[in-house]
C-alpha cells in the first residue's frame, strides 16, 4: 500500500461500558487508535426524521490492515463522526481494511 494515499488522520473509537453511581450501564467513547487513512465520500442524501432534516453521506475509509476493527466502533475524521457499517479487509494480501461508513444520525 502506498503511504502517499493515506493523507488524513482518523481516530477509531469504541464504546466503553461502565456503571455509574446508580448501577446503570453508561457508554462513553474511548480511542482505540489514531491512524492514517484515505477518506472518500461517495454520495449524499437528505431526509426528514422526527420533523428534522438530516443530511447523510456514504463514506469509505481505507486504513492499514488491522484485525481489531468492528462495526460497533466509529471513526472521527475531519470533524465528522462516521458510523462503521461494514469492515471489508483485504484478506489476500493483508495490506488494508476498507471501512464502509455513514455520516448523519449517529450513535454518540
């Protein structure tokens, strides 16, 4: 994989489940890793939910090969929160992982 194409910084986060003083499980996002990435926006759409207009975009984030990224995580990149919808690894050469993400209404 050419390093020159990885020109954006991205932070991968996971939700840490902790209990508060009342014994309820609360989730706070914690950093897993900050990596170099190639971010590509494919398309955008606008929709209305609960009376509010929300814009969303489909995004591909390519990072170096990792085994620890799952769809329960999210990516912070360029001031945007990207929800990971699918993890698509390069299993043949183990050079990269494509993260199929979506912006818009997010979990956190």
